[in-house]
């Protein structure tokens, strides 16, 4: 079971975007995630008249390693680790600090 999934709100633990929050847009492989507004770089793009693509400088979101982000716990206001528990015969993700279910409305 994946600890961090698409649509989860995460907080960055290290790097230049430390302490910033964002939503996971996609998983890139097993160990990387794309987070909205995090790890954005300027990319110089060459124009391509065959496809009609215009050249210039564009902002591009790059993947960040999954170990550098933590799931945001709204109850504590901090990043938190995730565990798995069996509830009613189903596996659910829970926060390690308070045992609350991930994604449950409080």
C-alpha cells in the first residue's frame, strides 16, 4: 500500500521549498512525486515550427523524492508518518501521531 498517493496534501521536509505545502499531482515511478507549486524551475525551450510550439522560458514542475515530503496532518498542523491498520476488513492509512484515518473529515 502506498503511503503517499495522488491528491494527498504533503509538506516538504528538506530543500529550498522546506515547510511549503502542496497537493500531489502524480507519482513518478516508485520513489518520486510531483507536487503542485513545489520544485518549480525555469526551463529554456527552443521553438519548434513543425509542431507550432513557441520558444522561450517556461516554468516546469520537477519531481521530488518521496523521502523529502511527509503527509500533512490537519489535526496537528505538521507533517506526519503514515501507518496501516485493518478496519472492518479493509486496510486504511492512519497517522502515526494520533491514529486518525488519513482523508477522514473531522
